[in-house]
């Protein structure tokens, strides 16, 4: 059930990488505990930018952001909430930096103040949940693309965040790895936002779907997602099967 106040509240948010081409314009967004939201929109429409604004990796040119009922103004404000929101990057190589899988997955809990024993216990449970029980001592940079993606997800889940932001979690993965991630999300009692072009995946894992149009999020009652056996553009969202 949704709580009274949103976890993430954005009002009139604007952002552009140049003054002449804003990506987000007067964007409003509320995200509540228990929400499972998918975002499907063309490349370059501002989906990843939205996630980076929520995490404080970039700052809006106008508008207000509140997270957990606190205004986000400074780097210190965002630093206080980053352990409560887990961001999965599109590229797993941007997420992994320790020599072994166990070290990578345990890094977050250790950084949050867990004892080494507790951090390792949490990491082992997380790896087991994702079917990676035998991966503890694997060398991270030698993993396959799919294995790296699963380990990246494990590094986030080990911190037990209250919100997940998943940026194209299935991109470039084989069927087996996609199935593992889909199953994990369906089994978790988590609040999350997923960016994906995979309509079937979003239908399985989310409660509602949004798109982005002219720099703003458009509610799911304005997005008509359906399946055909040919590529086409419908509701400003190009998709195919």
C-alpha cells in the first residue's frame, strides 16, 4: 500500500546538457513505497538522466527534488540517502571495481558499517538468491557479460536498499540470465523503477508503465503498450517483437 508521502518527489525539474537543448522540462514525478514502475521511451529521451538526478550524480537547472521527505540541495543531502536507493547502471563495468566477486558484493555492507562477518553473510545470501553460490572467489573482470550484470545486481541488493533504480537490466543478456533477473524481481518485495525496452519484461515485473514525452513523464493511461509481430511506433514509443 502506498504511504501518504512519496519517497521521491520531483517538481518542475529541468535539465539539459546544453542551454539550447533541454532534456527534461518542468518534470513532475511522485514515487511511493510499494510502487513498481516501468519506463519505456526512445533513446535520448531522458530516462537515464532521470535516474542520475534522483541519485544526485547531476543537478537540475531548475525545480525541486525531495527524497524520503527531505529536500535534496547539496552533495551531502544526496550522500545521506544513497545507501537507501540502489542504482544499477547499464554497463556492469561501471559498477564493479574489486578483484573478486565476494569483495565487490561485500563492499556496500562494509561501507555501511556492517562487521566483516555480517557483510560476508549478507553477500553469500545475496549471491545464493541470484544463483551465484559458487562465484565468491571468481575474478570479476573475467566474468561474462551476463555474470557481471548479476554480480552488479548483487552489489546493490546486498545493501538492502529501500528503492531500486534499474537501468536496462536485461540489455545484452542471454535468455537464462534474463530469466534469473525477472524471477528475482518478481520474488522481491521491493519498490523499484525499471528502464527497459522489453515490454514483456515490464509487464511481468511492474504495476504501471510510463513514457517520456517532451521532457516529461506521461502516465500509463496515456501509454498504449501491446504486442505485434512487427516493428512499429505506437504512442510515441517505438517497440517491436
